[in-house]
C-alpha cells in the first residue's frame, strides 16, 4: 500500500492516527467518563496530526537573497551562481519559488548550497527499502534514522537486524521514533536496539508522565528520513512498516511517482 507524498502524506498519517485512536478507545468503551475524556483529547490530537505549518512568511523574507553555491573545491562566483539558477529555471520553468527555496535552504544551513549532488526518485516501498538496506550495509561511520512509524513486523525487524549488525561492526546508529506513531510497537523492540548499542530516542512520549518538560499531544514527528555517513540521505513519505512493502503499478504508479528521494552528496 502506498500513499501520496508531501502535504497529502500528513493527511495519510492523520488517517492512520484516527485508526489508532479508535483502537485505543475500543479498549475503554465500557468506562463512559474515561471514554469521554479520551475522545476530547483524541479530537484535539487528530487536529494536530492533520495540520500543516503556515509558510506564507517565507514568500517575502527570502525573496531578495541571491543564490550562492560552492563545489568541493570552494565557493562559486556570483556570476556563475546566477548562471546556474538561470539554467535551472530554463529546464524547470521560470518560477519565483525556485529563488525562494534556494534562499531558504541557504538560510537554514547557514552556508551556500553544494554542487555535485545526485538525486534519485524511488518509486515505492520495495524500491525504497532495497536502496535503504543497501546503504545500511555499506555504512562506514554513522546511520541516522528518524521515522514516525517503526513497526514490529517483518520490515521493522529486518531494519532492526540490519542496524544492529552495523552497530556491532563499529558504525554508530541513532534512531528517533514518534511515540504515538509507534504506539503499537512493544517497548522490547526498542530495548533490543538499545542493548545492541544503538542510541534510541522516543519523540514526545504520548504518556504525559514520561514526558520531559512541556507536554503537547499535538506535537508529533512526521519525518521519514535516513542519513548514512553524512553523504546519502533518504526522505519522503515511507515509514518503516510492512504496510509499505507492496509495490505500485499502472495508474497508481504514475500518481505516486515521487515516493521518496535518495540524495547523494560529496
């Protein structure tokens, strides 16, 4: 099963949230007072799952900044940088959003964008997982994983085994998962990773008694990404869960062509 990318991906996560909340409520339906409280909290939580950040302020803040680039050998001149942007516009369409996106990314990282990167669109879950497992196997220094859902199923356990093998080989592995997204995954799954030396962080524990500092049930981590050795990054809309393990075909494949991005840099 596959889901559309970008903003629609958050809507897909929201639908998943609805199913999860329904299953939680089913276990307490015989207790009306508790059920009423959980229903109120659940509706508030689902509103947070489905909401998207307001990015309109970006339109003016970064609209006048000139693009800057650098290569593995150092900074690129302003004239050459402008020529690169002109070529991008020629091939991608003369859209002002391109200028804003470049300026925004420069502001976020605090330095010019680096040339020489490669980007590959991965079609669906099977293609994504094959590429991710290959990158994990080839890791030499670090593997950083962040996922809204990490399931305790065939795919999740395969990831766990692969990550533990690289940790045992001297590669430092770090994992962040969302507490609500992985609500159905037993704690023993993550304890096994910790015992193997993997650094594991539960993002915003759904149980307020286990939260550190301010607790907000709407503050969830919907990211799905993996970075290997600081050079290869996977990002998009695919969680670590068996529901994504089937392929797409035909019209569905055309609609879901931008499933996940593999980017390789210097």
